C-alpha cells in the first residue's frame, strides 16, 4: 500500500483529500491515531501542488453549514501553520446520496449563495477548473528519488518523480552526488 501510495502521489498534479464530516469521524482521522494530517503532508512533500479537500458524508450532519465551517477552519488552520496549500479548495459532498458530486445539491443552498465565502462548485466543476502544469520536458533530466527498493528477481528499483526532462528505457542515467552511471532498464508509472 505504501509503495503504491508514494508512486501514485508522486505523479499527481492535484490531491483530493476525503474527510468524513460526521461527528466523531473527522475527529478520529484528525487525532493522534488518524492519518489525515499525514496524507496532506505526504502529498506536499511528494510535490503535489494543488489540494481539493472534500468533506464527505455531509448527509450524516444534515448538510450543516456550521459543521462544514468547523472542519474547514480546522484543516485551513493546520495547513496555514505548516505553510502548505494556501489555496486549498473545500467542497462539501455526500458520496452516499450523490450530493454536490456532479450536480448542485438542493440540500446545501448555503454553499452556492456566498461566492466570497465558498467556492460554490460541485466536485466535478472544481476538477474542471484545474489547469495541468506545463511540463519542462526540454530541460535535462532531474528525478529526485523518494525511495529505493531492492526486489528479488528484478533488482534495484528507484522511485521518484520526473521533475524535468524525459526518461525512457535505454537511457544512460547518472546519479548525483556519487556520479555513478547505469542504464535505465524500464520505466513504470503508477498502475501503468
């Protein structure tokens, strides 16, 4: 799981973080045993530039605006203190009832009325606003390593994100700062 999460996250342009809005559920994920903060920090560390925070299960709190604000403000405060994702977008949804996923929800009219306070977009509309970043493929290859796995029968597998340039099988690769050079045998993207 960790390997897949790291490789998948390292290639992402945007992270969508699902947070359960139900009373007690958000608190469990936010507490010491939870992993909500860890996922945001990891996405930031792995170079994901944009974050959409979905407050899911809004049906459990009767689509309450004050609960949305409470969770949003807690997460925003954490992100601000950690100096991450200052422009994170927050969207209330219910996967169970389908509210605010593809179409505006009649249960959350408060979310659409105040453009200064809320984005007022469905999850799909919010995804459509994100522009893909320009890839600097014309520059030399730069691939910071996040991890290195030694897999029996396969060999050494470095994991990282191509920040600049292009990497393809057969390329000669030089590692800094050691200066060691080897041939790239294969390139694997997350689930590809």
